[in-house]
C-alpha cells in the first residue's frame, strides 16, 4: 500500500514464506481426512507465481544475484575487471615504492573502495598522488597514486550504477508482491 521497497533479506523471507505456504496448501489438498482444511487450503490465492522471480534474483543471504538482470551482470563484470586492473597497477606502484624505500609496508590497502599505497609520512611527496588519509600514529600516509585515481573513480561510478540497478530490481520485485 505504501509502495515501499523491500530489501533483499526481506524478499528472501517472503520467498521462504511463499514456499512454505505452497507446501502446506499442497499437503492439505491431499488429506481426505481433513476436508475442511483442504477446502480452506484450496481457497487461498495462488501465490506460487510470485516465488520464481524472487528465487531467480535473491540469494539466501539476501544479496541480489548477478543473474537478476543483464545490466547488473554487465556492471559487476566491468567492476571486477577494473578492480583487477587497479590491483595490478597498484601492485607495480607498490613494488617500486618498496624498492625506493618510501613504502611503509609491502601491501596496498583498499579503503572506501579506493586502492591506496601506505607511504612513510616523510616520503609522501615522492609519490605523485592524493593523500587519502593518515594512520592513527601519523607515521603512515595512505596515498592514492595519480595513475590509479582514474580507475578508482570509474570503480566508484560503477558502484553507484550497481546500487541503482539493485534498487530497480528490488523495487520491481516489491511491486510484484
């Protein structure tokens, strides 16, 4: 009535309810010794048509599956490719930073979806890029290298597009219910 949009976990609970209701309806319909319950079960509206679209789109954890829409599958695939590209590029940058003695650690970090290199604070100016944040001790700066920034921005744009597509899917399933 309020045109609200259910979240994935809520839709999965509805799916389970629909499946159980169908099992009960089927079980009661077969019981000749319980004619009143069988008659009552037969009077329930047919709900089984609502279950397959939810089962196709929502996983048991309430996540929206890639297969929920071609657009979502495409967006997530593109994001995975960009994340691999960003990981490879930042790994090369990190290896050079380690060789040059400016890296704080032998690993890169991903914060808020952005690929960052931990650099010793005194060497921050030796890696072209944006200082994203500092460690609690201020000994380390997390730098987003300039070559990685464009990829990070594209990943963020994809994240937003994925969120919009997931909302569209949840909205469509909710409206069917």
